[in-house]
C-alpha cells in the first residue's frame, strides 16, 4: 500500500519517536501533540526526537490540526491510503518509521487523551533507554472504564503467559527500535490485528518472544472518551478477542507450560494520586437484556461450546428477575471464556460467530461486576479484580484439559 508522508522538517533520523495514531481526531489531537513535544524538550533534551501522527487519512483534516500545532520538536505526518483504515495499520507505519529513522525508543499515546502530562513521555521513554523493550502504563482508571481489559484481556493474558501486565490494551505504550523490527517480522497479521487487535497483539508478542517488559506509573488518571460497554464496544471486542484466541493457537507450546503468574518490573513509583477519573455510565438494563436475549439468539451455539454442567448453571442464573441482583461466580466466567477459546481453536463453528456469541457473556460479566462493586471505591474494586485473576489462574487446568480433548480423541482412533 502507498503510504502518504508529509515531512516539512526533512527529518532523516531520530533517537526517540512519539507516535499518535488517529482517525478523525482533529478536535483533540493538538493537545497531546503539544504536551508530548514539551515532554521531549524537558526530559530528553540531548536526544534527537520527532512527533509522528500515524493517521488513516482522516476526512476531518486531522493532518492540518496536527501539523499546525506549534511545537519545538519537528513533526511528521504519515497516513495510510484513503481506503485503508485501522489502528494496527497506523502502528505498522510507526514500526517502519522507527526502523527507517533508526529510533532507539518509540512512545505511543492516544489522540483523544485529556489527562496526559509531559511526565508521561519520561515515564514511558526512560525504561527504553535502559534494558527494557516494552513499556505498558499503570494509571488510575474508573472502575467501569476498560471493561475488555479488566474482564478478558488482563485475566487471560496473565493466566496464559504468566506475566502480570495490568493494562495490556491501554493504548499508551513504549517499545524499543529492536522490538519494532521484531513486530515487522511477525507472520501473524490479519484484519483484526490491523485494527483494534493491535494492542493485545503487541503486548502478547513482547511477552511471548521474551523481550524485557515493564510497567510504568504515569502519575495521573487516564481521562479520554470513555465508552459504555453496553453501547460502543462490539467491534473492538470482536477484534481483541479474535486476536487473543489466534495468539493462543500460535503460542500453545508456551502457555501450556506456564504454571503461575509473576509480577512484571515496575518503573517509577506510585504517586498517591488522589484525582478521580470521570465517571463511566453503564447501562445495566441493556447488559441484562443482552444476556437474556442471548439464549434465544445463540442458545444452540452455546450448547455446543459450553459443557453441560456450566450450561445448567447458566440456566439457573437466567431466572434472576432483578437486574441489580444478577451475579454469577468468577470460576464460571473463566470456564465460559476458556470454552470459547477451545471452540475457536477447533474451528467446527464459524469463528466470527463464536466471538459474536461471546458478547452476551461479556455483557453479563460486566453487569455482575458492576453489581458487586457499585459501593466500592477504586482500590476495593481493584482488589476484587485481583481475586478474580487468581481464580482464573486456578481454573487453567480446565482450559488445558478441554484444549487437549480433540488431540487425545484423534489419537485413540489412529
């Protein structure tokens, strides 16, 4: 595909790149562009730097908003062709730019950030100038922000690969030039990764390929355009989950041999942040209706995917009439998610249909969590999530046994 590049400062090399992926972010991109430029000037004055907007040829003219933002650091605009979309495609352009410019470090931040400070550049960048190749963020988020992270990406990644990376799809990352080259050499690349699957793909590759991974405290809560999980996340959900399941197939040899999780290295220190991120509205009624309707829409598929004991438990839970009383245990949620991963691997049902049929369970899991944590502060809710993660790990044997079933059956009939 033909990449569109505008390089008004004729940048030919850079030690540090700050990348800002975007699509239709003309109204928001100027703020993070200004802040990261100031961060580079303040914390990396002796390094050559560039700010790159990796865009999808946004029709709202994000390009002009970016290039017209006054900065002391040179800027480059890179875009996919007009008919090519996807966050992952933007990242691929950043990987190529990192290699071509000889960058030691690449920092990536979301284009809709409202809470970013110049310190974020330091916290995400400094570990890359030492021994680390991949940096993920730690920041305070509202307990109902990041529901795909909290209930699927983090528990599954931690259980599978044994490293605790709290925000594996946080959107704000750092990676080394060496890792950028490794990303470009990976064989697994598809439409899901080319879009919202990119974050979990990068994090998984960094862990599975044994690069040095750390987390960095960013010091301020994440404030961005948060989304109600009942309304906005189905496309992102499908792409993230499909990517997770595809990677499970590729790295089966690795996660089967991983028996427990360990903390990852943490750069910096907790700053005792007292600022609260904005509240996230959750439409609990819509989440509940999604689960109930799921029995009608996907009941036949669910019966093929979920073992009978777990399905009978779900039948009982279905009889709960009051939304605020809805709950099902975390070990059941783990087994449901594991069963869907197995079905995806076996490929006896259309994979897109499998992931689509998981959405009502995701919705009901979020509802269950909301009901349990509605009176809890952020710290209490985080402790509850930690307990859920430990339950996931304790149920890993269930995943491995079910994953191996077809292999064993095949061998019996040889």
